[in-house]
């Protein structure tokens, strides 16, 4: 029996999309790790922006521009407070986690030397692998992989041995999108700092589920994407400690990121504008702030507890299906379950579930090295949010059972 302090029925009413049908069946949305759904409170903020104060920011003397600027900067402050960053200028708006990681990887090009080492975990999303490989190609640095065990937990003992005076950077996700593992990032950051390496933590999958205090983590860089946190697509953040952001060169040149431009030389604006060239996703940034307000009105601590109950229930129910194997059985997990049924391709299970109105993701989840580790082409991934119910878990289990009967 799931007991929760959350009023799930009331929460579900906030999400208009949850009322719709797909293929003639009530939608059961279990692809939250790919993107979360949007509550009416956030949709209203988006509509309000375009209906009432759409204007470019930081530019005009006119009132609309000032209003848009104030709301955009207020959103930055909300995000700062939510993650407990020391200063709002340490929050850089980006188009998402991918953009944030590329910004940092690009900035390190001139800071690394041939033979320097950068460490990446074995369970990364491609967006936390490829930019660093590109950085290594540019700089001559060497990419090394922190191994994991069969449960999908990082080998922290081996990680500690890999840290040497050559290590300049460590990057790791806070939570794995393919396995759901919550990594011991605080311990990893402290160990890296002991030998003078900087750390970037990809928080894309942690931010929707776990309350994170950036100052307590003492992390150098952290990333998040609004669309996984009940906000819109196309906006996210890079958090960086002020001294690091001052050290890194700008990523893109253009309007807004400069102090003075002549044909001989340009000088750059201070933080955060140095990294925010061009017209940003103004509405998206403001709506990101509204999404943070919404998550906090529900309460991330209650969300975490409820999603954990859903995870435990769904794990137990799914394991009762013959031939079903779960990939990612770490002790610390968020509500992500990656699984396969012996002898069935994950895509076929996903297609049958879709006919039943159940949305899951199938494939390698942009984490091919994780699939290679388990010697599988991909998995079926069900990822739960706080607006999912025990009944929806039951629908998933019934759907998977049906798929098994049809396909085995
Ligand atoms: N890092 C992790 C851990 C992710 O899960 C994702 C997106 C990204 C980075 C990239 O985020 P973006 O907002 O810049 O695209 N993960 C997924 C997923 O698991 N299914 O679809 C997108």
C-alpha cells in the first residue's frame, strides 16, 4: 500500500495532458526521464508572456522590455535560491544541459595540456561524453573511464586510484538516465578537489527528483534542463563557481556578451552575460522559474519519498513477470526502471505498450556505452514522476505481461 502526503489526484488535475487518450486508451505517461509534463501554472506563465509583455531583454528603455528583463532576472534568482548557489551571476541560462556541458568543454581547451587526464563515468549520457572527447582531440588530453559494477554502481575504490596529479577534470552524472543510479557525487567531488581537479556534475536527471544544495556539494559546475523539471524545452542552466566562470573564456560571441566592440578589439561583459550571447529563450527562462515554484509548492522532499515508493512497488511488480531482467539495481536509485524480457526486442514491447496508451522509451537512451557494458542493444525504460500512480504501474505491468504473451 502506497502512503503519501501528496494529494496525487489534485496534482494530476494541474497537468492537462494527463486527461488525454492515446490510441483510444487513457494516457499512461512513463517517459519522464526524456521529458516531464507541464502543469497549467507553467503554461499560464508562457501564455501570459506572449500575451502581455513579449519584448527583448536588457536592451530597450521601454517598459515592456524592462518588465521582461525584471521577470527573467527574477527567474535567475529563483533558480539560484532553489539550488542554493552563492550568487545569481553564477547561474548561466543555456538551452539545456547539452549546451551547458559544451560551454564548459569548449572553455577548457586552452586550460589543458597534452597528457592531462580527464575522467568520465561509465554510465554517462552521450552529451556528457562526446563534448569531452572533442575537448581531448583539441587539447591532447586523455579521457579515462571510471568503471561500474553489474548493479550499475560506480567503483569508487577504483575512481580514487585513478585520481592523480595528471587529473584535471572529472565529469559524472548525478543520476544515470539509463539506470537510475544516484551517484555519490559529494564524495567524488571531495576526492577530486584533494588532488586539485575540477568537477562537472550533470544534474539533468537529478534536479527533477532530488533537492540539491550546490554550496554543500562544493561542485565546480552543475547543469540542469528545465524540460525535465515541469518546465519548457530549450532552456536550462549551467551553474559555475564564480572563479571558474571568470577563468573560462566566452563560448559564443555576439550581442549582450560584450562590454565594448571596435574592429580592433572587443571586451567582454561580466557574469552572467559573458556566456549569454544573443537573444535568449526569454519566455523559457521565466517559465523555468515558474516550474521551480511549482515543484517547490509540491515539495521536493515529498516528491522524492513518493517516487521512491513508486519505484519499489513497480520493481517488485515487474520482477514478478517471467524472464524480466532489470538493468540498474543500485542501492540508491531514482524512479527509473530499465528492463528487458528474455528473447524479446525492447522495441516490440514499447510498440505494444504504445497501442495500450502507455508511453515508455526504448533503445539505448543516448547511453550506448551502458548498453555495451550489459551486452544488450537497448532496454525498455519506464521512468516515473510524482504525478504517476500505483494504478498506472499496474497498467504497465499488465501491458508488459500482454506483450510477453504475444511475443514469446
Ligand atoms: N544528461 C543526462 C543525464 C540526460 O538524461 C540528458 C537527456 C541530457 C544530459 C541531455 O539533456 P538535454 O536537455 O540537453 O537534451 N536525457 C534524455 C533521456 O534520457 N531521454 O531523452 C533525453
